[in-house]
C-alpha cells in the first residue's frame, strides 16, 4: 500500500500481519483522510472536507485542496523520481541547478522528459 507521501509494506515474516493490514486498510477510510488533512498531511484518499482550491488560501490549504482533487480523480502515480532508475539523480541535479539560477523551469522539464524517455526505452 502506498500513498504519495509514504510507502508502507507488511514484512513477510511479520508476526502481526493482520494488525498491520487493519492499519493499512484504515488509512484509506474517510476518517483517516480527515485526520491526515486536519494535521496538515495529504491523505491516501480524497478528503471530503477539503476546500475548493483558490489562490487566496494558505500554501498548506492549497496543497491539501490540490492533493484531494487529484485523489478524487484517481490521478496518483509514483513520485517522479521513481518513474525510472535514472530519475532520482536527474531530478536532484536539475532542481539544484534551478534553485541556483543555473537553468530555467522549462529546461528542467525538457531534461527530465528526455531522461525519462531514454530510461523508459532502454
């Protein structure tokens, strides 16, 4: 079971597999979504209490609203850096260059797309 912010697994030799499974199942309930959102964390499913995204919201509320909208549309995939074996290195380097003013956002996107295409076709 994985959410975008965390990945959870049950160890094959766990002596408490049923308890772990119960917890993982709970993470995908509306109650868990409300607890996560209330505490500033994205939830594994859409939070029915999430507000409609507006630019006048705080950054935290914008993230929560956007995350909930993506969850509602079943639009999650793994983090970008997990897309291929080369993405973590490429993403780290590109973001460092962007923050240092050595590249542009458009160039970052172009480089990451190229890295993905090369790795995916390898």
